[in-house]
């Protein structure tokens, strides 16, 4: 129902103050929801990164069981695919050796286009790295400052902050 003015006429609608209050409340709710969504998206991508590295580690162990060595690494890329097991295994490509043994249908890629995973190996052990978005993630294998001599970005400017390694080797 409307309000009666001093002259007895009915006014319809909301006052400017009522509309402003509703808009402020809605703005606060949108800001909270947006922040929560962004945070959960970061955590989801970080969980994917950790799972990706564990999957690659499983494939590397199968490779080691077959050949007695891990693929070597050069500039963050595995060298153990193709002819004579000397071709780079690209992130996003398949992990297949010279005998056409398929270790991974698709070597995972970082969920963001500006980042990449990083691989280091001399053949006797390996280290896998990723850059986590959540700087407060203090799970196993996390270095808040980043691992020196790693590069988890396509432009070469981002140190990796999460690592896993074979056996008793530390990332």
C-alpha cells in the first residue's frame, strides 16, 4: 500500500533512501560471493596441479620399472619419448617410448595458459614442480619462496612453489 501525503494523495514506490540501502546490501552480497568463488577456483586449480604431478609420478615409476632409469630432464621437459627414447615429451602430449609403450595418453598441462610444470632428472631420480596460486598452501613439498633454478611460467619469470620427488629425494 502507498502512503498518504499531507493532501491525502497516495504515493507509490520506494524512497531514494530505501533504494540506496537495498543496492548497498546487494553490492555487499555480490562482493562476498565473488571473493568466495575466486578463492575456491584457485584452490581447485591448485588441487588439480597436485593431482597432475602425482599422475605423472605414477607414469614415471612405470617407466622406471620397464627401463631401470627415469627419463632425463632438460629445461623442465622430460626427455624419454620417441626414437631411442631421446625425444622431448611435451606437456600436453603423450608419454610413449620407442617401443610404443604408452605411459600416459596425455601428459597434463597446467590449468592456466601462462604457466607450465617443470621436470628435473638425471635418470636416477626425478623432481616435478608446479606453481601454486594459493600462497598460504603449506602442504607437503611446498616452498613459499619458490625453488631456485626452476621456471613454472612460459615467460621464465616465475619460480615453482610446489614439488614432489622420487624415493628419498627432496624437491
